[in-house]
C-alpha cells in the first residue's frame, strides 16, 4: 500500500551563508524567503514504517525570489525519524534537486527531534534547517541556508492532502492513513513526551531486593499449576492475577453485575468476561483467580498423538506428556456424564452420529466436574440447587455435585466444577504461596545484578476505581497470563518499553484460533434444552482427516439461560455485535432456546496469525497489540467443520443457521487462542525452549497456551496443564 501527501514549508533564507540560523537572520533582514511546496510519496507504507532507512520520494516546486517562482523539482528523498549518532536525536529528512539557469542545485533540509531543555515539541517537529548545495547532491558546496517552518494552517492543509493510491475501499484508505498517523504522532510522543515527562514512570526505584523466589503472572492452567508445584518444592512463590477472587455470591447474574473486563479501563471494568476484538476475529477470555478454568466448558481432554508429529521440539511428544496428562486428570477429578443423566443434546449428538454413518466416532468427553450418580432429570425441580450433595474435596475445599443447571460458563453456584481455585491454587497456598488478585502486570525488567527480574504492576482498587503502581522482584518469573495476555505483555516489553529487547523475532507469530466455530441449528418439533446440563458433554471425532482432508471434531453445545439477555445486549452495543446478532435471532420468541442446538467444534487451522504492536494516532497515542489474521489458509478447515454441522443437523431434521458473520464476512470468535510464544529449538524458530524457558533470558519462563507451535484441533486446557506440570518439574529450586 502506498501513501502520498503534500507539505508546504517556508521561511527566511539567504545566499552566501552556510549556517541555517545565520541564513534565517540575514534573510529576515533582506526580506528574502524560500518556500518549498513538496509532494511526499511512500511507495511501500509498511516497509517505510518498519525500516528507518527506507526512503520516500519527494517532488514539488520551489519559490525563492533570487531564482524565481514555481521552479520544478522532479527528484528528492524523504525520511522520518532517521537515527543519528546522538541517541537523543532523530532526523526528519527533506531533500530536493532542481535546476536554475542550467545549474544543478540540491536543497537539503532536516528537522531535529531531540530531548533537550524547554517545551519545544512544536518547533522540533515543524522547523526545517535547510542548506542549498551547488551540484546534484549535498556533497556540493553550500551556497545558501535558512530555516523553513510549518505553520498551523499548513499542518491542517497537509492532513487534508493525504491520499492512498490503490486503496480499494474507504476502509482500506482509512486504515492506511491511521497507520501512518499513528506512526508519526506516536514517534513524536516516544521521542519527546516520554523522555521529558515519563522517565519517573519507567525508571522507578532501583531497589533490587528479591522479594520472592518465583513470581507467577496469571492463575490459569499454566500459572496455578506452576505456582503450586514450585511452592511444593519449597520455593517462595507469589501469583499475580489481574482479576478478582470470585466468590459464589459475586458471580455475575444480573445485567448490572460485573460482567466485563477492559484492558483499557481496568479500574472501572474488571469483571468476568474479557472480549477482545480484532479485524475478522474476536477472542473471549475470563478474568479472575483460576483464569480460564472459571469460564471454560469443563472439557479436559488429551491432545491426539498426531499433534506432536511436527512443529514441536523433539522432547515434546504425546508419550512424554502422558504422565502429566494423567497427573492433571487426577488433580481435576475427571469424569464423564453418567449414562443415567444424559442431557437431550447428548442424545441428539449420538443420534446424529449414527444416522450420518459416524456412530463409531461418537464419544463422551472427560469433564472436570463432580457428578452425583443418583441425579435424575425425572424428579421435581430437577435442576434446583437443593439437589447438590456437598462434600469436602482432597484440598480442603467445599464442593457440591452437578445439578445440570447450565451455568458452567458464568460460575457454578454449587461448585461442582473442579476449577483451579478449588484444587491447585489452595494447594499452592497451603505450601506458602501468596495469591494477589487485582494485580495487573505492566512490565518485566531484568535486574541490574543480572540475576532475577522486576515485575511492575498496577493494583486495582475496585471501590475507588483507581490504579496504584507497585513492583516486586524475584529470581525467576513465569509468565502465564493466557495467550493474549502473555503476548501483549512480552511484545510491549520488547517493542514499547525495551526492557526485554532480545526476545525472539518470532514473538507474536504463529497465532491460532484453534479453529473454533459455533453453528446454531433450530429443531421446530424437538426439545433440545441446551441451557441444561454441562456446557459440553460429547464429541464426534474427525481428527483423523477423513472428512474433506481436514482435522476437526464436533461437540454438543450449551449456554446459560441468562445468555438470552446477554446476547440481546451485546448485539446492540458491543464492537463485535454482528456476531451476537446471529445468536439473537435464535433466542427470540419465534425460536425458543429449548429448540436450539448449538453445534460447537474446533479444527486444526493454519496457525498463521501475527500479533504486533500498533498505536492510536489520537493523544496520548497509546500502544495496542493488534492481530493480523487472514482466513485464507484456514478457511478449508473451518468450512469442513461447518459442513459437518449442516450434515448432522439435516440428518436429525434440524435447520442449521450458519451465521452471516461466517458465510459472508468470514469472521470468527474463539475462546481457545494459542501461539505467539511458541516452543522451538533456538531463538530463530521459537520464543521458549522445551522447558518453557525464554531464549536469552535465564530464569524467565512461559507456561500457557501461547507456547503451542500450532493448533491442536480440540480443547487445549489439559495440554496446557500437562506442559505446565512438566515445566514446573524441570525448574530447579
């Protein structure tokens, strides 16, 4: 994508001087001015923004009284923020070649962007120190000099002249303009405002006291498990969690409850669900002590052996992970839905498999749920909380048994789900680990001693709705903030703060949505009742690639009855509302919830998304990690899953309603993001090694879904847990 704009700068200028300041003074005395009317052309916008040595072209005209007006300048160069030998200064380069009376001249100007004394941001960025050389380039003798400036009106005129040749739509043009504007304004912010006024934010106390042996960032399947096992080894462990420590009484139920988390406004919005939106993709996550285990669908299944055949370090195989799979299964007390209490959707799944000729592919799922073998759908008020059977689990926590209420994703009020806050986390605390909720980590910095890391964070005060900065030091740090959180944190540490500058160049690459998809189907004469029973109970397995050459599996779906209100609200005012509008049409009176079958599933996608740092061009030019994701290489896998949803629906006399967000827009939403910090053999092909240790940073580890080199095509929680068990085992005290 190319971009052009026009810029006019003018000021006092004089012949016979070599210093721009002197030339400006002489020109003012003699009333001689020079005006440069330039057109800047950037042939490759992305390359120009990423490579400081990639030049744009400059053409235009020059008005200078001793030479005349409208002198054509057909060749020149332009550059922004070109590095100099002075670390506090960068150049903006403007150079134009022209002829006058058969003689070649070369007008060479530069703007200094420098961290010096005084509030001179405007003059730094609108003042062009200019010399006129005789000859074809600036190696020739200087025959004149002066200072050109850009006024407020000229700046406004500049912005109005931006064009994007080749843009196929207004949206594409807007994205290019925003990208250039964010780069320009953001660079000024970094070069001037942050050094002048923000040093105290970045360079706090140099206290290097080691407060803990290990700091774990995040308390999901990676963080809770590594924190627990290292505390068992006798290490002093601190687990920092951005979200709340949820109690049953605090679970969101009412529309006014704390439903939403916002990374932009964590002091005001620090609730249950974090939905991040990107072009063509949205990611759903949970926020709280227990991480993703609080919101996931209880599926605790092992990855298939084929997953590890390629892309992973040779040390990571299905066989090497098997002991850890078994260990995590015992910790989470994995069970299947008893045969005497299958929900209607489970029965439909089995029927669909058999009628479509796939009966041998149907299987019940291993669930991290505690069931009562005596539960029955036939008794009065079958799904009431009074039917749960409370007991004390192996970790001293009170739990109940499943009453099939369907509230898995929004907090089980009888605690039948074996979430991490009921096993690994209390076990960690029993071994001395400190768990600190509402601590949102901002930055990781190596200590000056070379041994250990400083972790900066903001403490969220939910009552006063304010953030208080703090920090802790530890010999080792384990980043387990979830795929999106870990990538966000580490990309910022490398590219924004520069505290971890040697992180692998492949950081942020290889991101995967794990091929997640939902196809609602309506059954006009059948009661499916997807709001009852565990969220997911069974699967039909096509991971062998036998259907259209794609690997995927299909699952029965469910959601809480409260979802009707939530979906209606989201379809109105959420950024990704067009997705939820597709669901809204199925939860209105014409299609009651009881008649809807939400066909779920995951597929092995291309795992080719890229997370990278961008920024707003609106002050204060905040950095934001964006996802560059294209459906092209993953479309076949997702479409095969959708086709199977339609086939299974038709076989059972249901009407599949493929959302327009897919059939037209090719948009997706995933609760299972993976990758970006993948395992590898060295920093050229991975961010961490097979032990989870970050290349180039001893004692810094990653333990969550971000270390997956590729999609697994099924629910990844147990593989994340198994890898975390292995990483913790290999860390020496």
